[in-house]
């Protein structure tokens, strides 16, 4: 299985990342990727860019270093109600949005609170991917979350960087991947790269998928066109 589009990456617009858009695109080209998504953090994380950044993201060229550029964001889930830290106006500017739980914003809570937050954020029409839910600080009712994800056609991310950020999260990621396979829930495999040389690094996630014989047809970024078709099923896009 080969991933053609890395859909979760960060630039120096998020202060804890270290490369420009051009450097990240060059890294994607060097890694042999067809496409990448720029998904910098939304404002609640503290070191994230201003709202103007997301309003003006349409100025990004569609191709840099020969790589197709998707314009996105990683928003923070703020509470059990599934509210996020990017307004509708800015989110509608984007090709897609990843919604994630981050400790500085939503400090690890109860299984019920995590489940409610993920359940409710999926009612936001702009949210298309649930980010790194395999991290160890995110206990949830997985069956309930995946059922709604399938009903809403929202993708589950298998994040290659999770084990580095949250040690021992691999077992959670395996459990999630197995459940997605069982219930036919589509996924994406992403690097969550904060530096250009990590773009296209999927070895941890692909090992998990290989070990459980995960069906390639459920992986939405093994083909750039497959992901574009998915996006167009969710909103109007000119790509």
C-alpha cells in the first residue's frame, strides 16, 4: 500500500513547526508524494496563526514544487458540545478541516466527555477528519464514535506521529484500525509532520494496517483523486 497524499502537516505558521510552505512542499516532492495538505493549528492552541491566515489561505498556489496543495486546518475541539476554535467563515474557506483533541485546550477528561466531544464535533459540516484519536489520553466509546463517523462519512486518521507524542499509543491505534476495518469506516494515513523531512513518513501506520490486512479501498489517500472525489462528495470544490 502506498500513500500518495499527506493530509496533515504543519508549517512555521504554527510556531512549534519549523519549515515554510515552500520547504514542506519540496519535502513532499522529494518523498514522491502527489499532494499534501497544509493544516496549521487553529488559534486556541496558543502558538497558532491569526484568523487572517485562514481567511487568506486561498492565496496559496494549488501547486508548489509540482505537488498539489490542499488548504486545510487542524481545529481544536473545545468542549463536550463539540465546539471548535475556527469560525464558520474561515472553515468554509478551506478544502477540509481536521478536528482534534489537544491537551492544552481540552485536558484529558472522562471517557464520556471525550466521546461526547468527538460525537458532537461530527455535526459540524466542515469537519471531515477526526485527528489522532489513538493517542493514549483520549479514552472513548469507540463503537459509538465510529458508528457516527460512518453515518456522517467522516474519516478517521491513523496518525504516524502518535506514538512519538503519546508513548504506548500503538495498541490504541491498532484497536481503532481493526474496528474501522470491521465496520467499514474509511480512514486516512498521515504523518502530522512538523518538519519537511518527516513528510511522507507513514511507516508506523502502514505497519499497523499491514499487520491486520486492512483493505486498501478504505484508505482515502492511497490516490489523490480518491481523496478529491471524497472532498467533492462533501462540498463544492474547484480542483
